[in-house]
């Protein structure tokens, strides 16, 4: 089931607004995948960016959430395909993984990220000693992940329209 796409209240505290916009962008990722076949989800349409598929983007977003909230913020080990230098963009490699599984993995990671965000102050900074970006505050990381998710939602807009003509924001 696709999460609801609701804008945060016009007047609310900072955390409510930040999380509201983040949740909306995550929901748009799901919306862009509605009704898409596994074949289309894995279809590459961009010759210079063969991993930029709907499935590849969902996989990337899952691993990016894990990077920012678990690794950089909490200081957990830098595990996952996103830390692989060979092959490049390994976090976007989703061949053979059904879209439903990729979305379920993304949902699970989002829930894990939400628990981390809920348990910490927006002013708290990351803990990983090996990455300069870990010095960012949770607020900065949350804003960055909202931007990252929205940017890839835009990529999905274009890919989906090229795949089957599907378009729309709401």
C-alpha cells in the first residue's frame, strides 16, 4: 500500500515540518512505482546511466538512508554496497530483485531511520570517526535526505513517463 502523500501543516514546530516533507517525498517514491511491472522497474532507458532505473533508485535510496542515519549519524560500521568502490554505484544494482522486495526493504530502512530520528535532538551531530560528513547535525542530515529523495523522485517522474506515460504528483 502506498503511504499517504500529505504536506505538513503550514504552522507547526520544526521537527513536524521537516519530517512531514521528508515523509511526503518518501511517499512519492512509492507512488511512482504503483502498477509498475518488474520488467519495467528494471528497464534501463538512459544509455549513459544504465543503473538509473526505477528499481535502481529505490535500492539507492534504501542504502542512502542507511548511510546517513545508521553509519554517519550513529557511527555503525560502513557496511553495504554503497561503500564498494568496485563496482561503482553498487547500491543501484538491483537486477533480479523484485520491485516489491526493494520497496519492502526501503520501507524497513525508513522505519529504522525514523526510530533514530525520533530518539535524537536535531542539533546532535553524527558519530562516525572516519567520515567528515558525520560532523553534520541530524537536522542537516534530515534536510539533505529530503533533498536527495526529492531529487530522485524527479528522476522517477521522467523515467516513469518514458516507460509508460505515467505522470503526476498527487
